[in-house]
């Protein structure tokens, strides 16, 4: 089983650093959805990109809508991307919402 299952109470978020996101973008080449080179150049090098929505697509890959942090921009940008299950498991991270709530409230 893949670590792609999210608790139904939404207590866990999936995210990627820019380094991880670039690896996912490389994996998306040749698939139906993926970011353009121009879009990748605008990513904040120190950004965190949050997976807002995901579903298993064509029984072979994950399709996700990412909320990406761009350099010099406060609002996130939606990016759709298809990834293999292996890349998805390798290049994303999971975090309990409770561990970041204090950070969010401090902002």
C-alpha cells in the first residue's frame, strides 16, 4: 500500500519542498498534466508546495492539484500534475496538522 492515503478527518497534509517538487515535475514528463519550464522557473527556491486535492488517475498514477509558492508572490498558484505512485511516495512529505497549527496561528 502506498503512503498516499490521507486520514478522512484531514488531520494530515501532504507537501513538497521546491527540491521535491522539481523531482515530481521531472517524473511528470510524458504524462497528461505537469508544470511548464516557465512555471518551474517562478517557484520560490525556499517554498513549500501543498497538495490541495488528489485522486488516483487511470488506475496507474496520481493526479494532484498543488498550491505552489512562487517567488515574490504571496498568493499560491494552482498547478495540476500527474505522477507515478513511486515518485509520489518518494518526493512528498506528510505532516500532522496539529504540528503546524501554532505556526499558522502565529502568522
